[in-house]
C-alpha cells in the first residue's frame, strides 16, 4: 500500500507536474448543511474554483452561501487577490456564474470550515 507522501515522492521522482498538487475535497463540502446539493450548484462551484486556479491560486475553496460566494485562499496570496485587475476579474466571473456577492474570508483557507457553523448550531 502506498500513502499520499510516498505517492508524492514517487511522482516527483518521475517528473510529474502534479506531484505537489493540493488535495481536493468533494465539492459538496462547500455547501452548508441543509442546502440541497444539485448538479448545477456543484458545477457552479467547480467553475469558480477552476477560474481561481486559472488565475494562479493554488489552494482555494469557494464556499456557497446562497447568493454569496466566500473565497478561501492561502493568506500569503491575499495581496494578489486584492489587486484591482485580479479582484475585478474574479467578481465579474463569479457574477456570471450566478453569485450576487463575492467575499474573501479573512481567516484564509481552512479545510473543513463549513463545519464551524454547523458545530456551533447555526
């Protein structure tokens, strides 16, 4: 059996460009508990995250909150996401995809953050 660390080392040794690609959780983990998970919503989230990846951001999550898309990225990338050309492009694309508001989570990327509100009873 190979573990993730071993696979990454073997992939790096083989020169594969994906050797250090961040792991991805199921897209449904971006949707709050109690919100229906639909193919359209999963596609929208996938397209949002794909757009951020295309802009060069590595570790991203787009969390769905009805009309709000909450972006989580590594805090080291905050300055770049806030550059006028970059933020304008993100807002425009997310609005094309159906969001009214686009927000940046100031806590940064955190795996499992959708569980915080659920565990707090919200």
